[in-house]
């Protein structure tokens, strides 16, 4: 316009203003508009299907609700044609199966709509309701509060389908499924509405396991396609799907699909507009009992008719939770079922079960009650347990460990443990466990973004100040282990300080804790300290401390010079440590870890890498390998064994890791340590270990939670008494039932129906370890035995009170893993044989679909398969295989 002459500018500007005014006066529609004196007749169906993501031959579980819908304009704002009050009336309701099936498998066969819904529900559903639509957006829904929540939700689902924007763009909308970001794409005669479901804000967020490896993943989509005729809806077809799968086994999955179809059948003359100044006045004039019932769905409380009480459920499951059944899949299956019952029970009901359980089954009941993680279950446990009684150690520790493994702990659980710690505790072992587990809870609460809660802040302060607040060795270790569990960045300077401690146990805990932190937190100061420990720049350290320092260096993106200095140290270390470091380096290169590249680069230097340095003999070793590899998960193991120069075990460390969805879980670590045993065979201790007290013990880390270490013996007199009373039986470290994964959510579907999703994983586990020494045969044997049974179960249910459909998928297995090390120290280099055996184990998968009516009639279909995975001996290095042949040949 600027380039035109003044007269032309004036005429063009007037034309622009005139056209804009005419746009406003003509009122280009923002959304669908209904005409006065017309009745719009639609057919409407909504259906829900439940199945595996890949589908199944026998068809999906679910149902379809069909009806006629009549719509007419009740009122329009004279100044805004897009501000409308619309009456919607549902009639001719039919309910049918979602897929064709024989009579015997059709739960609806012979039933009428009224017999299924009930007269009251049917009357409520067919009673007209009103939708306030402004510019294509739902402003309010008017119905009756007295109507059942399920019926109101179905009406909200229908109303949500009429929400429409005629132009392309993103907008935040409120509908039955919550407040969501929605993207519209408009082309000629068609509008596609895509709901971005991950943005939806709902009233029921649910909960899930903090670990991605143990958790589930959900893939969701919601698309509605509107076909328009002169700006009005000719048809609307919506499809929403949600697939939920276990991360480590994607075949254990369920899918729920919801569809809505609204089709315009025709128009005929209808009632005239009502007079009124605004919507509320018009609604009131129609029926004073009508109320704005809200757009978002209401919570529906489903009552289980005929379900057993908690006590009755417990009586049915009791035999499966006896210790003799803990290695079978029936134990975790019963454990998961019992947790579901406990979550619905009161404190008194839970206490009744605790008090009635047998002495042998009671520890498993404690596992189940604590794992339920409800206020009632916590209150029941706190009332049932007496922490002042040292005799109750087993139950108290089972409670504490279940708290540590909690999938979604609350601040209240942490406060309960803090109160226990401040009170009188009968056992020092329990006191240590309380503090150690508080560290694990701090970590999990911080992962949830709750690091600033008052109780968390209080416990953080306590454990951060703890190591320097006492001179008692066991208490310092207790606080260091709590900090190791907490993984607080603020604890790194504390671990850095204690890494250089004169007490070997402090150094070992500090260094193994540093190894658990993200590499990005390993500052230059931390790295300098760890290198000082390894190279003994300030003082002499025990071999296992130096080995732990080497592990930290090699796992923290080591520099070229750090690696080169490690290589140059080989040949100047004690004999067995020379061999251990060589084995560690070779394992890193072979297993292609992050340090492999810089290691290979440093080994090009012939001073660092030569025959003299790399031909050291010994029996210590380090080896890593794959336990299992699949598209969903990779599981690896590592075995590190360090001996003293006399041939007695110094440190044995077995680790199992799981990786899935970009996350890593430290599934298991069992470390056996021994020291000061050289006097038994009149051998000379290694440098820096001359004055060590006789000691052997075992430490376990399970699913990222460090547990209280177990002592086999401490001191020479204790050693001798244990030597002569040794039965060869391993000592139990962890035994019980663990809720591995725990996912619960309610998916509010756009149709108004609600899908309840529950995925749980239960593990029955028994980890034990032992150490035997025979002076007569000059032989020692250490063993770590792992027994377990795993059950993962997923359940998706759509329950409308009068009609229910569900799908359950499950996976279960039983397995055992043994790690045995035999050492013959009658000669040097002594003979060492390591064995890591996995037994043949069964796997079973099940798929169950069910549909039921409120009358009690139900149809269930089951499908499953079972197969065996053959056992194997995990491969270690060739040198070990050669040694095992010599050990077992000599034993014959």
C-alpha cells in the first residue's frame, strides 16, 4: 500500500476495513453450528477392545455400545453464533460383544440391554443432557448429580466427540480424559484432531517403579477424523490405543483400544430456540435440578461383589508362602495376589493376618504387607513389630529390606524409620540396617523430585554428618553404607576423604561407592585422590583397597596418562595383584568397555606393554561376559577374584547387571572378603597386611540397594571355633519376597470408559554364601548360591460396574545360579578353579481374557505355553578351564 498514490491507498484501506467488518458480521464459524428448528439424528457407537499388541486368533475381549443420538439447538447467544447450548438425547441402546464368538463364549448371549445395565442406569443414560459449546470448545455439561458416575462419564465421552476446531493449530482443551494439548489439521472437508496424550493432566496419576529396567513402557495415540459437510459434522471417527509392555520382556504386554463413531443419519424439523439471556438461566428454566457436572471424568469406585476378605485370601494362599515353596513360581504369584488384597484392606484386617500366620510363613507375610506400601499396611507393621526386642531380628530385617526395595516410597516410610532409629533398638544389627535402608529411601525419594521434603532433609543431614560424628568403627561403616545407598552428590567429598583412610574397610566402602556415581561427577580432585590410593603415594594400602581404587579409575573415563601409569605399575605390585591387574586390563580390552580405546592406545607404548610386564604368573583373575542378550535387555556378569600371596582368598566379587531402555540396573553384587588368615598355614602376609585381624564376611547389593554386610568370623578365637564347627552349609544373606516392579494407573479413555492398568513383578530369592578351609587337604572353597523364582503379571480391566472386561498377561520362571571357587594351596602357583553354573529352568507364559456381568455370569478364556531354557556353565577364561582340569584330576 505504501507504493500506491494517496487516493489508491485510501480506497484500498477502506476496502480492507469493509471486508474485515463483513467477516465479523457474517461470522466465519469457529466450530460446528446447529440450526434452529432442526433435529439432527446420529448413530453412535463406542467400543473397547483388550488384547495382546499383536492380536490373537480368538479375538479381543471387550464390548460395543451402540445407540441413536438426537441433537438440537436449545439456545444461542444473539451476539455470538458460536456460543450454543445443545441438547443431546441417547436412545435405542444396544450392547454386544466386540468380536464374533460362539454362544458359550458370549457372556451377553440371551441378555437384554435393560438386564445388563439395570433399569436405573438405562433411564439415566437415555435422559437428555446439555452441552454448552463455545467456538467449538466444551464449556460445560449439564446433567444430574444423582446419576451414576459411569453413566455421566459415558455422556461426557459423547460430548467430547463434538468438540471441534475448524482451523489448523495447536490448542489446550479440556475433555473427559483431562486437560490435554491437541493438534488440529484442517484440509478441505476434513479435520484431523490428534491428542498429545503425554501432555494430559489427570486427577489420578498412579505410580510406577523408579527403575526403567524393572518398569514398563506405554505407547499411546488418540486420533479423531471429522468429515464435514458445509462446516457441520457428517461423521466423526475416533480411535485411541494404549500399549503397555514390560521393558525387559516386551512380549509380556497388553493393549487397550477404544473407538467412537458418530454418523449423521439425517435432519428433520425440531424444537425452536428457547429465550434467555445466558446459558445458566436457560438451563434453570428447563429443569432446576440440572447442574454443571464438570467436563473431566469422575472417579468410579468399583466394588468387588463376592470377593474373599483379606483373611480368607490369606488362608487360601498360606501354603504357597511357606519357606519350602520359595524356590517355586507359586510363591511370588501368591505374593503378588496377596499384595493386591492387602492394598484394599484396613489396618485391623492386616493385623489379623499377621497375628494368625505360622512362625515359618510370617516372614513372607511381612514381605507382602510392607511391599503393599499403603498407610494401613505401614501402620499395621509398626504396631506389630517390637524393635526393642532383639529376638525379633529376622522379621525386623525383612521389614527394613522390603522398605529399601519399595517401588514408590513415601516420606512417611522414611519418617517411620527415623522414629525407629531415635527410639530404643534391641539389636545393633537392626540399628545398622535402619540407617543403611534410610540411605536407599533418600535416593528413591530424590529420584521422585522429593529431595527437599522435611524428613528427607533431616535424614540427609544425619547421614552426611554421621561418619565424622563417631569413633566406633561399625558406626562409621554404617553411615558410609547409608551414604553409598543415597548416592547424594554431597557425599562425594566424604567418600573422597575416607578413600585415604587408614582403616581398610572405610577405604573399600568409599571407593566402591564412588564407582556407583555418574562419571560426570568424578572431579579432578576425586581422580587425584583415587590415583594416590592405587599408587600408594602417601601410605601403604591393602591389596583389596588398591584393587577397588583401580576399578574406580578404569570406570571413570580414564585419561591416557592414568592408564599408562596403571600399566607401568604392573611388575611392582604384590605377585597376585600383578596377575589381577593384567587380567583386569585384558578383560577391559576383550569386553569393549568405555576404557578399551584409551587402553589400546596406551598399550602401543612398548615400555608399558612388553613381555616382562605381561607374563606375570598368579591365580587372581577378572572376567566379564554376557548372561543373556535380547532385543529388550542385555544382562552381563563379572567375576573378580584376588588372592593373597599365600593362596588364601582376599576378595571375591560377583556382579550381575541388566540394561534396558538406555538404563542400567545393578541387579546383584556378592562380595566375599577375607584377611589375616596366613597364620593358619604359616605363610607370610603381603606388604601392608601384616597386622590385619582375622576376618571373613560377605556383602550383598541387590537391585541397587546395599544391604547390611554379614560376618562369617572376626578375630582369631572366633575363626578357630568356626573352623572346628564348620558344616559346609552356606550362610544366608538374603531370603524373602521382593516386589521388583510395580506399576498402577488409570487410563481415562475419550469414550468415557476407564482402563485400570496394573503390572507387578514378584521375586522369591535366596542368596547364601560360605567359606570352607581344610588345613589337612590345604584347600579352601568359597561358594555363592542364588536361588530365585520370578513372576511378572499385567492386568488391564475396563469395569463399568454392570459390565466388565479384562486381560491378564503373565510370565514366570524358576532358576538357580551357583558360583564356586576351589583353591588348592599346597604348591605355588596354587591351583584355582572357578565355576559359574546355571541350571536348566522352566519358563511359562499365560494369556487370560475375561468378561463378566454384575449378575455374576462370566466367560474366561486361557492360553499359555511352557518351554525349557537349557542350563549351562558360563564361560570364563581358558586359563581357568585348564586349572579346573588339574584341580579335579588331583582330587581323584
